[in-house]
C-alpha cells in the first residue's frame, strides 16, 4: 500500500471573492462554480485541486492525499485504527463533493484533517487558466506541496513517517526544525515547520514555465503587501520561487524548476545551508525577528560557494522548446 501524491486541499474562508481573484488572476487557476457556499479551482485535468468553503477560520480545512489502489484505503484504516486513531469512511455525498471514487478521513496529532482518497475524477473539458500560463507541473507529482506549523515534531514524525509511510527527504535544524517528506519524484510533497505553533504555513504550486512565475511576481509586486518572500531559490529542492500572502493569511509559494529525485535510491540527510541560496527575503519579519538571521545564513552559504548543480546544456531540447514556442505564436 502507498500514498502517492498530494491530490487536493481545502481552505476555510469567508473571503470567497478575494480567493477568486488570488487563485484565478494571480496563481492562474481556473475557477469552477459548484453552487452553494464554496468555490473550487482546477490546475489541470482533475475536476478540482483547491476548494475554498464559505466558513470562518481562515486556515487549512483538509489535506487530500491519493493512494495507489482502492484496497489501500482499508489497509490504512486498519493500521490507523490499531494505533488508536479514529477513522471515518467518507460518505457518497462527501466523495461526490471531492470528485473521487472513495475516501477515508481522520485527524493527525495536531488536529489537522487528513483525507486519503482513491481514483480522482478527470474533467471532460480542458483546463482553462485564469491568466495566460503554460500550466502547472502536476500529473503523478500531485498538486504541489503543503507545509504545516507544528508544536512538537517528535509527536508528528511517527504519525506521518510510520503510520502513513511518508519518506523523509531531508531535514534542517537551523534556524528551526524543518522536516521534508516525499511521496513520489517531487523532492517533497509535505513538510513540517517546528515553530511551536499550530497552523498552516503554506502550500506550493509549480509552474511549467519560468516566465509564468516571473509574470506572476510582477503582478504580486503591484499589489502592495502581497509579497511575503521575495524571489529566491531554495537549497534543498532547488525551487525558484516567491511567496505571496493568501487572503487567509498563510502563504502560497509560487515556484518553478523544482528538484526531482529517485525515491528508490534517495537517502535522507541533514542540511546545513539554511533554507535558501539567495533571495527569499522575509518582508513580513523585522530585522530582530529573524530576517537578519536568515539573510546572514544566505550570505554565509554564498561565501562558501554553495549552489545547485548546473543544468547540462542540451541543444536538442533547446531546439524542441524553440519549436514549441514558435508554434504557440502562430
């Protein structure tokens, strides 16, 4: 049995108009009118990837992880039940709302609702982005990644690693505990920030085209206070990204060029270079509140010559991309 991807997530918010603008016009998702007190968004051929319900709270409502086979739902339910975790079988009505064949749900030790689902529905019509973009890097990699604030990593680690079979990619202990987990070839689909708090830190979407990321960054900079982290590059997954304040207060990472790994041969390890090679200036922090410390870590990594491996030049690939771009202009 296996959990193979982050498939969808839900947000509790009564700021539906703000989310429609944010997810559609900035992120480039396709808004779907479902009726009732909720708004959904597509990123690809799946019926929905993001669901915002009209409820107070302004936080994460649920995380939806896809399993490899139908029987996996029962197997995980049995394992969780044996560990004392209450598991609920999703009703047909709930499955219909999630556009999946079947699901179970439960809460992690931090009170976060987790849904495991099987066989998401495919839309009959093509994805139409909310702004001109080539699309998102999804497919077998899932919708992106999600990161939680946690009070006690020592309590959360066994739950996700041992009960749910999440695989540690790497971890850092400075400036705070950060643990990253993979479910597929994406470097991480889930992470925990040992901040001593409870809550949702961010989710990430990855663009297929660097220019789509950059053009979104331009739009975000025109909206005063929208950018939370400036454009930068992470040390562990090599993602080039910026972070935006969502309408609900948590962050959304807009990324491109994330690292792919081989789960069969990958060895978990500790990282020592801080979160970013460059950039990612935390505009929401004060100098004394962590901004200077994180900047000093980046400058130290740069002084030690730390950077991502170079991308090998490939004339054939460049030629194919040039053909694609030329075809798109005709």
